[in-house]
C-alpha cells in the first residue's frame, strides 16, 4: 500500500507500508448497561396508531360523490346519448352539476351543445325522467343553462377518443 504526502515544493511523496491496523470495533459492555438500567421497565408509550386503526370507514352520504343516489344519477346520465353524436351527455361535458338534497331531491344543471340543438325541447325532459327513475331519488329537476357555453374542451378524454379528437 502506498501513502501519499506533499512537500513544500508541491511534489507528492510516497511511502510504502506493509499493512494498516484495522479500526477498533465498537463493543458494548453488557454488565455496565445492566448496572445503569433501572430495575423496573418503563411503561411503553401508547401507540399513536391505535385510535386511527380502530376507526371504521364512514359511509358516504347517499347524495355525496361515492354515495348510492349520486352514483346512480351519474350512471343514469351516462345512459343518455346525444342523438347526433355517439357519446353520452355526461362524457360530452353537457352536465355541469348534480346536487342531491337531504330529501332525495336531485337537481341536474346542464347545457346543450348549442341553443339551436334539435333536442333542446326533449332532452331536459328525458334527463328528468331518467334521473327520477333512479332508486332512492324522490324528485328530479333539470336546470338548462347557457352560461358558460359548452365547448369541446369540456368533453372527457374518452369522448374525445371516441370522436377521433385525440
């Protein structure tokens, strides 16, 4: 093995060494630890996860996303297709909101692709009938709005793929 050092002139001096002593190993003196340790074991701190792990998942409210009524309404909306475009109205982005009140009254806020859409008179009625037929829905109401206006950017990726826009 070679040991390198530099002198004042910047030259590297080397020295050959036969062997290097191994570094000392860490040793634990068990007798000394037992003498310092108290005789009684300290009480274990309570596990901070005990309360968390004992909790049970809370059921979603029926009218919240993930709840039975809300998910049923979304499924019903996905079964309604625009007659001119082979994509359902939910994936087209025509549905702006679904609200479920405590009394199972559902309000769907939606638009159409244009105000002059040929189904402007019949589509809100069909949506109201389909949503009203969802189990658990007491009554349904459809609000047809024109602001903000619909544009193709509101479509889901699935709808864009179906229409060859991706």
